[in-house]
């Protein structure tokens, strides 16, 4: 490590499930692999997964306490391993990078790593976000709620010069996840997509991405705060309060708009399910025309009940979507920069992470971000 680096850093630690974060000083984390890079964290975004993990609802994670959360952050390269890999050496000290949670130290030779299987979000052989042996920043290992973090050079994406770290951090999970889900819809400009949970962290970014892709977009939510946020974006998407309009009513209106009466050809071409809600899932599937795609991003503990009738008689495809590869990550960042896609954020200093968590549970939508410049 560079001699100018401090010996200690501040980090926000979880010491047990269902507890508040505790700010304290610890030694700087060590680099142990040629792929390792030390970044000075500039911004760290709070994700729903952080809340789930803190409540003990992700079995087996974290592996041990105390634990530093956050798997979507951005920072500045400050040090390399003493003999860096080619991927690591391509990133210079001072470079600004975005850091997604997956995948830290993939094995490189398992079924997934040898030959990536995902046709939409494909990495080069030897590295896969689906590697079952990889770690995850902020989940299985320490993450971005600290002044410094060790990351894998193969995870990273350079931040476009037109974007700040605070703008980049939310895109490292929320952005890449909804962008990859839209790619899985395999739609052409002019086709229709619905986003269930359109005012949340992923949803409000999805409205922006989808409309900038030339799609006709319906955003659906049922809470006042997220609905206000979705409407304030002025993306041109049709924003629907699910409490006021049924899926059947919406489909009928789409049929009138198109001059069609056959139920099979009326509705959306694809829908993305973001809430952990069976009601949202059912609503979204009802919006689909026959042969439509339902892309599932959320994963409630009890799963979703799927109608065999919809799958068999309507040929509805149910597709899962996790995150995206490094290739898609970089594509997403460039798309965001070129099309002015940004998360609606509210910033807090690292010292006030617990206040951020309280704000998160109010459910107002958008993204909450730790901006470490506020502590310095």
C-alpha cells in the first residue's frame, strides 16, 4: 500500500441483527490478491438488501460480525497489490470507479466462470457474477459504509467524466439491476413495458431508462410518496395508482387505444416486478398480452404463486433477473451519462447513517446516499 495512506479508517459497523450501526475506527483493510484494489470511498448508496441483511432476513449473511454493509458505492483508486493483475494495473491511482457488490474474487474455473451462460449479461470467460464461490461487497464481506474498501478490479467500471460519485453509487446496484432487467425484456422501440414499483429506487431509474430506450412505459405503484416521485420525473411514462385503476381496466383502455378487441393481443409486451408482493405480481401478469414476458427482480421469502393457466394457455414467460455483468455495467453507465439518467437522491454524512436508515423506512422513494465529502 502507498505510504501516504492512514493506518486507520472510520467505518459504520453492524454488531448484530436488528441493531443500529456503530461508527468506530479500525485498521485499513489489506490487499491479498493481485486483483485487489484499495479505494477511498466517496459515496455509498443504501439498498433494500442492506435493510434485509440488517434484519437477519438473508440466511447465512453476513458470515460474521462486526460487519460493514453497502454493496453499491463509488470511490477513488488509492493503492494496488504489490504485483497487480493486468485488470488491476489498467486502473491508475486517482481513477474514479463505480463498485457493484458482485462478484468479489470469483473462482475463475467453475461451471459459471469457465463459460458464462447468460446471453444478455455475459462476462468474459474466467469471471462471472453468478460464480457460487465469489464473495459480495457489503454482504458476505465488508462494503462501502466506510472510508476505504478493498474491491476486485474485475468488478469495477470507470465513472464517466460527466457524472459524480454521488450520482454513480446508486447505479451500482439499483441502476445495473433495472437496466439488465429491461435488457432481458428483449423489446424494440415502440413496444410496451410495465414497471411495478415505479417510484422506488430501481423503479424511478427504470422509468428513465425505458423511456430513453424508446419504449412505451406504464409505471405502477400504490403509495403516495413513490407516486409523486415517479410523476415528478416527467419522463412521458403513464403513471398509474394501482389503488385507483385495475389491471383489467388498463388493458381495456390499451385495447381502445389500439382499436383491438381480442384479449390475447391487448396489453403489455413485458412487465418488470420490483415489489416483494404477490398482489403486485398478479397485477403485472394481468397487464400482459399473450406471449408476454414477466421479469422478476424481487425475491420474497415465500416466493410467488404463479398461475399455470397464464404460463400454459397464454404462453407467459417468467424470467428472473439478478444484476448485470461488468460489460453491461459499463454500458449502463455510458447510457446514463449520455441520456442524463440520474437517481433522485438525498445525501447524508457517514456519521449519520442511522438517520439515513430511519429516512429509508419512511418509504418516500428514490435513493439515499452516504456522501463522505460531508464528513471531510
